[in-house]
C-alpha cells in the first residue's frame, strides 16, 4: 500500500470510454505495463501490474474480473490464478502477489498514480 | 484433576481438544517452547506458497482463554520433580500436576558434519526456520537439501517455491524415499523430479561443509564438491526426550520416551504422546497416530478404557506435484505372496500391489506418479475386502469387457476408517448426512472433522456424501459458484424462461454479488446457445472466457493462434496459397492440426484483425478453435475416390460442419464421417460419428479422445441423411440443455441415469416429447449463424479492443521468438 509520505506522480492513462465495462486494458507508462480495470458493476477502478507473476506473462489486463467473498479480483487468462485487485495478494494460494496502483477518474479522464 | 501438558505442538493441542470434549472437570496448563500457539506443521510448506502463520494456526489464543486453559508460550519446561509432582519452567514458573503429558515432539536430526553451524545451513521444522530460510533465500542462487525422504523432498519443493531453480537433493541411501517406495518406484520418482529441474544424488555422503562464516559449498566422501549458497538438512527426526531423560524416565537407546499401550511412561502419572513417544520400539512420525495417542490418554483419564496398539503408516503425498503413496506392507515379498507391477517410464507412473497367494487379499502397495486409486486401495487393504477376479483392474482400471469398476464406496463396511487423521469412519460420515443433515463438504468437515487433517480423504468423503444423498433419494445440487445457487441446467431453463439477454441481467435476476471467472463463461455460453447473438456484443464481451473474448487461443508468451475453418478437411489450392501468403506476411508458424486443418501460431493481438480481414476476403471463416463450440467434422475421402467407399463422406462432413459451425455448447464438439467401416475418419472417437453402411449411415455418439478415450456408442443404424441430421439436432440440443459446464458428451452420458438406452429413447423415440421443439430451436441457430470474425473486423468498437496497449500503437515488447527448423517458436517461459 502506498502511504502519504511517498510522492505520487499521476499520469493520464486514457479516457473512461476506452476501457470496456467490467473488463481491462493495458496501459503503457514509460517501460512499464499496467493493467487497468473498470469494475463497472461496483463503479470502481483498479490498476495492477500487467505481468502475471506465475509464468511472467503480460496478460492480466486480458483477464476476467469478478469477486470472491466481495473481494474484487482478476483471473489470469493463462492458468486462472486469481489476484486481489485491492491488495494484489494471490487468492489461489500461491506465494506470488502483484503490485497495485491507485486510480482516479476526473472529467472522463482516467489517471494512474505511480511512484517515481 | 489438574493436567499439565508440556509441548504445544499438533498433538499437545489435540490432547487439550480431546479431553475437553469428554469432561469439563479438568484444569489444564500448557507450556510451549515456541512463541506461537500450536499450528499445522503438516502443511508448513504452504507458508511459502502464500499461507500466513495465522492461516496455519490450529486455534487462536482466544480458544485457550475461552476454555480456561492456562497457556505459557515461549517458556519451555526445564525440569520435572516427580516426587513433588511439580514442573519448573525457564521463566521461573512452577506448576503442580496430578497427571503430566509430555508432547515435546521431535527435532530435526542433524548429522555431525563439520561446518553445520555455518550461516546458510537450516533445518525445516518450525515457522521460525522458514522465516530464516526466506530471508537467506533472497541472496541465494543455488540450494541443496540433505535427505531424500518425505521431509527432504518437501524441503526441496520449498526451495523451488523460494525461487531457487538450481536445487539439488543429496540422499545417503541408494534411492529416494527408502521407507516408502521400492527401487523401481524410486527410479521413476527420480526421473520425474529430474525432469522438473531438481538434481538428485543418491549414495552420497557429505563429509564437510565449506565456507568461511557462510556456506559456499559441500565436500563429499568421494571427494567431489558441490557449490551452494544454502543448505537445508532434512535427514530424519530425533525425538525430544531430554526432559524425560533428566527426570530419569525410561527412554530408548536411539531416543524416544518408552510408553505402554496406555501411553504411560515408566512413571504412571506421566504420559508421552506424539513424536516423542516410543511405542513397541517405534517412533510414529506422522500426525494421525499422534492424534490417536492423544485420544487414548484423554479417554483413559476421563474414565474410559482405550489402548494404542500401533498404527497403519500408509501415506499419500503430493511431492512437487507428483503423487507418491504407499500403504499396508509396501515391500512384502514371500513365497506366499505375489506382486503385480505396472510401469510407464514415459509418463513416469509406477504402481505395485502385493496380494496374498490365493489372490483374495490386498496386502500393500506403492503408487508413484498417479495415486487416484489410493483411498480405495487403502480401504480394500485395511478392511480385507475380497479382491475382484482380475486384481490388476485395481491399478489399471477395467479395460473393456464387463464393468469391473472394483468396489466403490458402497462396498465398504460401516467401520471402514475414511479419515485417519481424525478417525472418522464411513458410518460417521453417512450418519452426518442422514441424521445430522450435512449436505455439503464443509458441513461434513464441521460436523465430523473428516478431511480437516491432511485432506487426503476429501475425494472419498465427497463420494460418500453424494452416494448417501442419492440413496436417500435426494437431489445432489451442483451449483456454479458463490454467485449462482443453480446448476448449469437450472440456469439454462431460468435464463430462457426469463428471456435474459446479457450477463448482468442474468446476475441481477438470478444471482448475487459481482460474478467471477467460474460463472461468467458458462452463462455467456448459455446466452449464445439460446439466442445465437454475436458473442462480443457489448456487455457480454467481458463475460467471455479470454479465448472467446479475442476470438483466438492465447499461447505461451501472449500471442494467439489463427485457425480458419476448413470444413471436412477439404481445401482448394488457391486457399492453401492464401494461407501461405498470410503466414509469410505476419511471420506465423504453420502446422497441420490433428483436426484436419491448418493452425497459424504466434500472431500478435494487434495483427489479428488484419490477418482475418485477408483470410475472410479469400473466403475463409472463423474455425472457432477458441470456443466451446463445434471444432471440426473430420472426413475420410469416401466414395468419390476410395475403392471401398460406400457414400460420399466428404460432402456429408462438409454439410454437417457447416450446419453446426458457431454453435455454443457446454464443451467443445467434434464430429467425423467415414465412408465405410474401415473408419479412416476415426468417427468413433468423436462426439458424433457417422459411418457409411450399405443402406445409409450409422450414427454413433458420445465418443471422446483426450486423456480418457472412450468409444462412441451406436445411437441408430442405417439412417438416411435427413434423419441422421434430425437425430444429431435433437442429440445436441438435449446435451446443450442438460450437461454441466465443461462436460464433454462422453462424460455427460456416463453420468446419465439409464445410459445409452435412455438417450436413445429421448432422441429416437422422442420419449420427452421435445423433438420438434429442439429441431426448431436448432434450425433457428443454424439460420442466425454469422462468422463472428467477419462481424468483429467490421465493427470499429470491437476492432479497437485488439490492441495490446490502450494508449500506444506498438505491440507487446516482451514477446520473444526463437528460430526453429526454418520457422519460429515462442521463447520458453520462466
Ligand atoms: C492445434 C491442436 C493440436 C495440433 O497441433 O494438432 C490442438 C490444440 C489444443 N488443444 Fe486439442 N488440439 C487439437 C486437436 C485435438 C484432438 C484431435 C482431434 O480433434 O481429432 C483431441 C482429441 C479428441 C477429442 O477432443 O476428443 C484434442 C483434445 C484436447 C483436449 C481434451 C479434451 C477432452 O475431452 O479430454 C483439450 C483440453 C480441453 O478442451 O479442455 C484440448 C485443448 C487444446 C488447446 C485449446 C489448449 C488450450 O486451451 O490452449 C490447444 C490450443 C493450441 C492453440 O494455441 O491453438 N485438446 N485436441 C489440434 C487442433 C484441432 C483443430 O483443428 O481444431
Ligand atoms: C515439513 C513437515 C511436513 C510434514 N508432513 C507431514 C505429513 O504430510 N503427514 C503427516 O502425518 N505428518 C507430517 N509431518 C509430521 C507431523 O508434523 C508431526 O508428526 C506432528 O507435528 C507431531 O506432533 P507433536 O505434537 O508430537 O510434535 P510437534 O508438532 O513437533 O510439537 C512439539 C512441541 O513441543 C515443544 N516442546 C519441546 N520441548 C518442550 C519443552 N521442554 N517445553 C515446552 N515445549 C516443548 C516444541 O517446541 C514443539 O512446539 C510433517 C512434519 C514437517 C516438519
Ligand atoms: S496435446 Fe496438450 S500440448 Fe498438445 S496441443 Fe493439445 S493441449 Fe496443447
Ligand atoms: S501465467 Fe498467469 S496464471 Fe499462469
């Protein structure tokens, strides 16, 4: 989790309309790939690393989102390992976890916060 | 009565739980050397695959408070005064006792090798050990485990989990797991482990650990050297009897506190249980016998009468994803016994069963690589169930002929022990279902505790649950996931009746929560089967399984494959040329598939629409290789060219493939048409297979290739083409409507009550009166077919989804290829 001490650099990722409802897209930020999800059912936005830590595949943005006991999650398209969108923790019992990023939406524009 | 327990490990904890379930009239005081309350050591390794210390805890501090147990953690007992009946702890606490229970467990045995005290050398027993390993592993590239037994291989798995790919295992004995498996089994196991990247050395004796302060390598008695950054010693266990020794209780020459059948030590007021107890010359290094010991002492202290008379040491484990099991007497070899052995070196499977000379009784055995039969074999062995006439069926499964499935759970006696960790019998479980009203696995776990220990019996508990419910005439619910309390069949009907058209509508009306990867694909598939609408319609696009969502199969590395439909396997030279041109232009790897068509691999997501645009322009269509839908209808060349051909099988295959293309179903569908009984199209291995006869076509259904091949069965003989198609329409609609998600037609039929006779009655004799409706529904789907790739490339909204980045035009820079035989392959994954 990010704390107040760290300075966040917000960059404009894309427009709200670029992201499919209840799905994800991959955002390029410098050399980093970030998966951005619009959880329209809950009116929530999430961003995580795009790489699935299981087999190091750049694929999470193409994964299916949903919930497990109300915890929002994404399932990797490769082997269906699932990760919490809030904590990045692997929910299918693996040690690996993913990085999450804060997202804000302002006037139709989606912003992602990264630590520089 | 005041009982003091020394040791708060698995067995010490179980003793508290057992005695409290039998009486309230007891004062309990527990001393634990570790700082945490008892945790699940059996699943210790899961700490590295994500479980926290809290997850492993057997009961939190609150449980001890609630039950008025005085718990002193981080405070080992230092001496026992047997005359005054008082124990003294390290922190200076003294507690008197009426009875004392020693549950001090064991410690890792560390051989006296010079240098074992160097940094980077670990043992594998407590959460603290694991925390230290984790810390050290960050800087380590190479790792070694001493010990190729059960614990050693588990430690090796932990090293891999810690990211140390270069891990070796050193075993002193000539083979791995010398206590559980024989030479042949061990060599199969060793091959499998080597294939996973572990280096295994047997018959190797470590003479010295090298390095200044920190380990850098090891020297062996044969003077070879192995460099390493980290070492885990897992060479066996040493019972912790130091306290007992100091108190002058009788102990064994090689360690362990000597106990009798009541687990009494040489002092009748002191008991020993678990891994510190030596019964009949033996230390029981497993949790189930320890629990049995705890129960025996608890029973006797509360007025009961129970004896511990030894314990079955059968085990089943999953080592690095490889099943290994041994049961009964795995090694027995006498004149009066015989052993049946099955070995498949390619697949890495080894199975051995030992049976009595008269062939009636199972005495023991070993399973490596595949242990699905373990529970049944163990029960057959323990309950002395008479063996079937061909005992090899037990390990090979029945091979054709009459149904010799072996006895299922029905065949077991009521007192068969199903869960040995918690000593739960078959009768206990059946009772929980019939009298206790438990109708879920979780319910049974709560009510009987079965399956809460090592978990090995869970499949059998499930079978018993289903069997008991069925025998009560109850319907066994098979719900999709936490968001839908319905089976696929129920959902299908409800979606139809309520005329629901999108995933969200279905969820709002019939489910709860926000959905997940378990319910979205089956619901999306039902919607497609019912309404035949474009699957990427807004709202349903993100409910499609990933392959459906991008109309292509995702592959290692993140590229996709392109499979145009080639109905019946027939293709013109011009079309072949187009495939070649497209493959060249986009640098795709091409291969003829097992389904008589051509697959183009390695396409970037962003290139898919352009590739398909060119293919469609040349007259191709989507081959639906990505969908749970019709794949191919394989054909043989048939009467147009073949001297034996009875009818034109190619034309009929094309007609059928074009009829059902795009149809969405619970699992994929495959067909085949052969021009005569020589069956060159392998139609009998398909979901529906058609074979030409003198008088027409024979229609066979529910065949399957894959991992459990099954021959299709004859549904109807000598049909004319129109009737044959009508029957297939009905058959497919019946399947789509009633099968569970991801169930092929073969499995669907295997689960169907009444089997083939029932199916034939429904399809041919129209016993449900549904035939006309099903045929009409199928005709609607056939008429509404459109190539979904064509629609996708024409729709700008859909087309723009095929970009790797939403904010940049380039392709995924992380994808890498390597050359191979004049084409390319994707770089291997890490
Ligand atoms: C390409 C092909 C192998 C080849 O190079 O020949 C293939 C490739 C795949 N098969 Fe297959 N199967 C291929 C013919 C077969 C056959 C042979 C046949 O159809 O005659 C079988 C056995 C027959 C059968 O299905 O009964 C077959 C049985 C499977 C199974 C096991 C199904 C089962 O019921 O047990 C799976 C797994 C599944 O579907 O869950 C599977 C799954 C797969 C997947 C989709 C795995 C995946 O999810 O990624 C592979 C996709 C590779 C890709 O990226 O495109 N494939 N697969 C063949 C494509 C045929 C085609 O033209 O569409
Ligand atoms: C990695 C691993 C995997 C395993 N896998 C399996 C498996 O798959 N199946 C299976 O059946 N078994 C397995 N086991 C074995 C199983 O964990 C043990 O059989 C079981 O834990 C024994 O319980 P216990 O209570 O006798 O000993 P322990 O669980 O070791 O508990 C003894 C406790 O007593 C404490 N103690 C010792 N001396 C004192 C003292 N003087 N004062 C206070 N406290 C003291 C110790 O610190 C310890 O906490 C495995 C063990 C390990 C380490
Ligand atoms: S057999 Fe296995 S590896 Fe080969 S294509 Fe089919 S799924 Fe892939
Ligand atoms: S690569 Fe993501 S689950 Fe395997």
